[in-house]
C-alpha cells in the first residue's frame, strides 16, 4: 500500500526513482511523485495524478542529473487522489514521502501554525512537524526526524531529504516496511525489495523504531532512543525474471500459469513420498510441543483467510484431536477471545506486511501463544516477528489478486497439519494418501490449466454481461467458492458472493433470477448428491448455472459445465480454484478493465 523509493549515489537519481516506482506500482497507483536535489541545493519536484506513466510524461521536460532523490506511488488514505495530495510533500527545505497513517494528525496540525498546508494529507502534517524542529538549525535532520516521530501515533515508513544537505536521506519506520539497498558508491531505498532487484543483491531491512542516515557510501542506523544498531546485510533472493511478465499480457495470467512451478518450490525438500511423510524445518517446534498442540488458530485476510479455511477442513480430517479456528485478522485483533492452553497460531500472509494480520500476531504473542508464519515474502515483517515459520516460496506475486500464493499457502498449512499428525502418531495409512496427492498436485495443476484455459475463456465471454454472481460449494468446496467469488469481484467488479450450498434455502435462494449466474463447485465425494440437489433447486428457479465438477458422468442440464479431468480425489477443490482464477481473469479482460491493478485496491494492505 503506497510505495517508497530513494537514491543517493553517482548516477542520475530520476532513473532509479522512476524504474523503482514502476516496480512498486502494484502497491498503490492513484498518484505518484519524485523529488531530486541538485548540488546547488535546488529541488525539482514532479507529481502527477494517475499512473507512473503520467508522471513519466511530465518528466520529459524536467530531466535532471541530480544524484539524490526520493519518490512515492500512492494509495489514498487521507485526501482524494490528486496532484496536491501526491507525495513528496514539502515543508521549508524538506521533502518527505510517507507510507502509513498518522493517527493523531489533527491534534499535531493544530500545533503547526506557521505552515501553510497545501494538501489534505496526514503526511504533510508529519513533514511540517519535522520542519518545525529542523528549521531553526538547532537539530541535525536525523534528530529533527526523531523529535517529530516521538510525537507521532500511527504507522510510518518515511524518507526525508533537505535541500540544505543534498548528500543524505533520512529514513525511519514503524509498521511500514523499508529496505535499504547497499550498492557500489550508491545506496538505494525501497518499501519493497523488488524495486532493488537488478541494482543490488545486498539489503538491510529496517526494523520498527529505527531511523537511518543514508549516504552514498555509508548507512548509520539507530533507534529512536539513540541506541546504535549494527546493520545485518541480507541477500535479496529474487531475480529479475520473477518480477517481469515473461511473455504474458498480464501478471495475473502469468501467476496463474506459474502454479505448477511455484508449488514445486513450496514442496521442495519437504515431501517424502516413499515413506508417506512430510518434513518442515521452519516451524521450530519440538516433537513434544507438536504432540501437545490441542488447538490451532489460523489468522489471515482475504485470500490468505480463505486458504486458512480450506486448510482447516483438510487438517481436521487427519488430526482428530485438535480444534481449529480460522479467523479474519481485522476482527480477531479486537476480540476478547480466549485462547486455550496448548494453542499454536498460524499467521498467513503473502506479503508478510498486512497491518491487521501483523497486529494479530503481536496480540497473540502477548498471550504467550507460539506463532508460526505461513508467509511468502522473505524478510517481511511478519516473517521476522513470528516464533517460527514455513515460507511458502511461491515467488513474487505482483498482480493485486492473489492466486499462486493461495495454492501454496493451503498446501504449506496442510503440511504443517501433517507434521502435527505425525508427532501425534496418526497412522501412516491415514496420511499417505495426502502425501501422494500433494506430490502429484503440480502436474495435475499443469494439466487442468492447459486443458481448460480456452474453454474458460470462451465461457467467460458469455458471462461478462452479468453484474451479479453466486458461488456455491460445500465442505472443502465452500472455501473454494469464497475464494472464487473474491477473485471475480476484485478484478472484474462483478458483485459476487459465496454461500455454502446448505445455506441457500436460508435466504440467498431469494436472489436467483435472470440478473445472476451461479457457479457451482461439485467435487465427487460424500456430499456430492446433496450438492446436486441444491443445484436442482437453483435450476428450478431459473438460475444460470456453471457447474465445475470432476465427475466425468455429470449430465445435469446446466448452462455450462467444466469437467476437470484428474486422478486426484482429496485436493480437487484446489484444481477447481484454478478455474475460478482463469474465469476471473478472462471476464475482466473481456470487460476491458485493468486486471493487474483493480480500482481502489493495492497489493499489500499496510494500513488498518
Ligand atoms: O499479503 P496478504 O496475504 O496478507 O494479503 C491479504 C489480502 O489483502 C489479500 O489476500 C487480498 O485479499 C487479495 N487482493 C486477494 O486477491
């Protein structure tokens, strides 16, 4: 949510700032801006409403050779998307970019009588506050930043430059990520390491409560209490091809099609098919601790929450001795929920930066409960704060809609469940079918994607005219329905909701009419016949049904049928979810919307 970049070195700063912002555009894309400072202490500030391409157009007449600068791509919180509200914001000789929210900005603003506010943002309040300490010359820039931040309530990742000393950037973070890229005669900053890929492989991840003075050949970090911090330089593992479209028209399609490979990465070294076992190194729980687990809390938002729901259905199938509760992070963080003894919490997040999920993690930790991260982005805040973790290794996910992360999250959590089951002595004959299917899943995914892509595209063309959709499933197909509805609504703006089939008669059936279509997930199994009866009820009321099933003999007269040809029995809902992903993609493309950057959304939700 919002992206920050910064550069100090020997090259033209504008070049890195613009290319870095393009990489981060998926994090926020309603306005953008950059400022650079010349050796003659002159600032060039360029801002534009809209995309980075709009900013680039303005830059054509404003090229500068300045060697220091900061930039920002915005997802509006305070104030509408506009040039005036775009960052960097200015106060006196200072320019600042900010991610996060200053919660006490109204109170702070009242104290800043000398500043003429030009925007509606909380960020301008912060830069004016810093300037109120800096302008008298009593404080160094870094100390003025520290004084101001001590008065701030809320979250921030900031970068500040002053025209008075055009050789340093001051950065600080609390609740919003900041990465410092260590280069040769240059230092770069970004709110997400992907902006640094191709420039340097060496990164320092700033922690909450830290502030740093960045120059081209030095980085000094300290806490807000002036304690020096010795920086740990880590390697950025992402390579350039992983963050490019690789021949696809959109990141969303690329990430959907990547799933056979991304899942292989999730499974690498963790599945022992011969012995029907899984081995996870990361959670760091002893056999005794694993045996003692009686309760699992799975926490996430959006797709991560749905992945948790689906994993819970599976885990309870083979670990009968534990209860599982899957919760929405934004709700759970404020609940007075009792956490039973012997609980473990799974903290699920693709980005590892989601504000609500992070807040839950901290609340749960306060209660002494062990936390295990199911995280994709390496080095992210959640990954660093959990007690142990299993990286899902799905690779960078750039499209705002989460796809490959879902598949990997579900399987990573199922493997964690199996680790508990193994420790509890659950019989190998019970676990073996799961291991066998997990091992086959990448190939099955490949077949389903290849075998259905064209058909889904054709069907999507038919349904693009509908404004309303209902997704239906039961048991493991219910979270699949929820995830399918989320995918369709977030990219194609179709009003899509999901229900458990059994709930239809309790209200939603009243909706069925010509304006709606219903996507029914019908995996073979214990509840198949009951789900078929539910479909009949929809059909009897004139519903337009798309059936997705692995039953080759399915012959119900519905509007459209997608038959999934697979040997799997357990993880069929994951295969069905691929159909939802493709369907959402093709409906959106047919409607002509921006599939990778849906309106009003951003990739990682770092504000509450
Ligand atoms: O990065 P996270 O997994 O914590 O993100 C959680 C949700 O914000 C995310 O899954 C969101 O719902 C996606 N846009 C869904 O496609």
